[in-house]
């Protein structure tokens, strides 16, 4: 896929020292234009990830002569940490065009809710729900105050349970993911009510990804079947999502030229951008794993054994 020459985008990705978050940051940097701020709870892990991203990138310095990657420790469940992240991102990037709320946890446990420790339940809800609220509050306030004519885009990562389907063995996680769609709708209504027209809210769906969180639950027959049938690596998922995120942002500003990255992403048969008109822009839902694709892969595995033992031994 060709990269479209364009202005640099300032990007924040939460929960980004490993897994999908790190892969997203790496993919944004491949454009040669974008600069990225990463974060996680541990500053040592942040520093290690920043160093890695700078070392592996052939263009680690921006056209302004600054590092294209910065990072700061941030526990999204703590309001002060998220305020600090916002301030750091604003200073490091100069402007924030994209804020991806990727941080989330299942406390790396898969068990019935009645057997789950109270501290683990608290961690899941505080990170996935309260943390998301803190991040959206700070992202929106930052973006609304930026240069006139510049639109900011917040992308929230969905997960199992977002559609309202049951999530046995990780009920709390599923409940927090279900809350995202309601929160998005409410904040869209509030943006309209407050006549804030330079911030747009979106959803991202990575599908099933071979992260530590997912693999912690690969201990049952059905879990192994589904992981092998549907899961992909963080790198594969990020390579699909990032060009489409950039497409949404640049086309929203009239920056697309009908060719290059935007045109190719738009032509891809896996691209799903399900949007509804909101004041000041279009809210999009970009999905890596669509239902037809999921059903097809499950059927092919069940009938022909395709992808057997792909990630875990069945």
C-alpha cells in the first residue's frame, strides 16, 4: 500500500508499550510523517519502548528536528496521570490530531465473576471504564482548544462484549467494553449540545489479537479453537487499521487527493467504516474482523482444518 504524502499527524496511543498499542505506534511511524506519544503504567517500560521505536525507524527525527517518539508513564485510571499525559503530548507534539484509547485490561484472568477477586474487578472497571472517561475528557478538552480549523479525532478500541454478546469467564471485561458504545453516543450528543465541532469520536475494532491478555485465556478447547480460527498478530492488525485511521482523519479535513493511501484503503474489500453523521464530522467504526470473515474462517477450520494449531496446540 502506497503512503500518501501529507502533513505530519500528532498521535497519542495509550497502553502502548506492548501488544496492539505498540504495533499501532510502530505503524504510524512508518509513514515517515507522523510523531507519536506512547504511554503505560511503568516508566521503565515506556523508556524501553521509546528507545526501540527510535532505533528501528529509519527516520527517527521529524522535519522540525525533534524525536518522532516520546513517552510518559500513565495509569489511565488515575486522573492526575491522564492530565499529565495530555500536557506532555501537547508539548511534545505541538498538536494532537489522533488520540487512540487502547489501554485496557482483564487482569490476565479468565474465570467466572463470582470467583474473581475484588481487587481484580476494581482494576478492570477502573482501567477500562473510568480510565476511558478520563482519557476522553482530556483528549476532547485538548483538541477543542487547538488551532482553529484543525479537527481532532478520538478513536476508542472495542473488544469482546461491545456488541452486547455474552462474555463468560470475563464478564467484567465484556461489560466495560459494552459501555464504550453508550459513552461514545452520549459524548457525541454532548459535543453537539456544546457546539464543539472540531472533535470527532470514532470506534476501532481489532478483532481477536494474539496478545498476552488473549493468550491467558487459551486454556479450554473452545478457546483454543477460536484463537486459532480468528486471531492475528498485533502487527497484522495494526498494518490494516492505521492507514484507515489516517484516511478518516485526512479525508475529514479534505486532505485526501483521491489517490495513494486513501484510495487504496477505500478500495480494500475488508474496509468497514460504519458511520453516522454527527455535528462537525463523521463518526466511523473501523473493523479488522468483520462477521462474514469470522464466520468464513470458523467454517473453513471446522470443515477443512485450516488454521489448526496456528497459535496454540489443540
